[in-house]
């Protein structure tokens, strides 16, 4: 049985501690802030001790040695290790707000004047942008999780669903969202379905969601909706095998409508059902997670 290693990287304030706690609850042996120089030795040690599931958080606190990580990841793939790379991200505005609320200092912050609020904010923003530059290579190699509008409980549930999927297979994530809240930055493919007939304008359907039978029945009666589902399916059926051959671990397909409540939710449910027999398939409804019924 191959050893499983989840490497969590990402922006300071994006929720890496929450992620580690979730993985610890899921049965992983977790280590926070492991210096990159020790990564290979640590994994080899845990292999000798027969530790099957490990999660390591590594971030800009080890800025001076982050450049070592890409080469080490290549070597880990040759060491009988199933490697999952997760990158937690959030918008700059969200990170600024979180640091402001907690009054914690950013690891790259140099501002010492606690009474100079403007200078502190400017220094914090510069630190965040510098951190993005330092982590750009790791971000490119990882599955990105945007936590800007994700509560801690939902992040924990999302991570547990991700790591429960077989590590050796491509995992397909369908996600619904509202364009008015912005496009998910972690999506590999984004489909705009705002041109489809909208149940919002039907008074009896407005308070419901795309998961409710009356909305699903109403949408299924419209040829345009089925055409959209069919054409997205054709596109994915064409390219998913090639992505799998390219050793992709995760592919996120985001479906967006105006409010993220009816059309995008319905299509995510339909597509997840269609693809579940061929791929490890997960689904997420961003706006419904924000406003659970």
C-alpha cells in the first residue's frame, strides 16, 4: 500500500491551520511548518515507521528554502508516495480583513510602528503581494482552494471529501457559483449559464433551489438547458482522459449563473450524476453553502 502525503501550502491567513485540523480528524499524521530541507528525510522516516497517511503544512515561514520544494516533489513521486498538493488561497481584501480582525502579524511583515495604521496596512499589503510571488510556483502545481467566502466548517468538510477520494485517480469537482460574487479563482473550467431560462422569475420557484424537484422539472422542460448540459458533457468527455494521462489529480468545473441558486445548481447536480460512473466525482454549491437552508 502506497504512503499518502498531503502537502498543504498557501497564503498566510487562508486557513491552513483549519485544514490541518480537518486532516488530523480524518486520521492523518499532521506536521505544521516543516522546513523544506527536512521533507524527504521526514517522509522516509515515516515510511520506515509504516505511517500510511501524512499531512504537512509548508508555507512562506520557510521562505529561504521554498525553492527546494519543486525538486523534492519530483523525488517524492519516485518514492512510492501518492502525493496530493493543496494550495489555500483568498483574495487580498479577505486576507487584509482577517489580519485586521485577528491583529496577527504577517510572517513577511516588517512594520514595527503599531500606532501607524496606514503604514501597517501598506506594509501588510506589500507582504501579501510578496508572499504571492514566493508561492507562485507551488500554486501552479497544486489544486487551489479559494477560502475567501468559505466558512471553517465548510472548508473542513470540503477537504475531507477531497482526501477521501482515491489518490491514484483524477477527481472531478463540479461547483456552482454566482457571478455577482465573482468567479472561483481555483476553477479549471468556467461555464456561464446566465443565458438559460431563469426560474427566479417564477414566483413559486424563486425561494427554491436547483436541488428541489419543482425547479429541476421546470428546467428539464427547456431544450436550451439540456443542450448546455450535453455540450459541457461532450467537452469534458473529450478532454478528461487527456488530463488524466497528464497526471492531474483534480479538475474543477465551475458552473455560474446570476445568483448561484437555480440554474447552476441544477446543472452541477445533473453533470455530477452523469460523470459519477466514469470518474471520482464531487460537487459543491458555493452560494448555498454560504446560505444554508
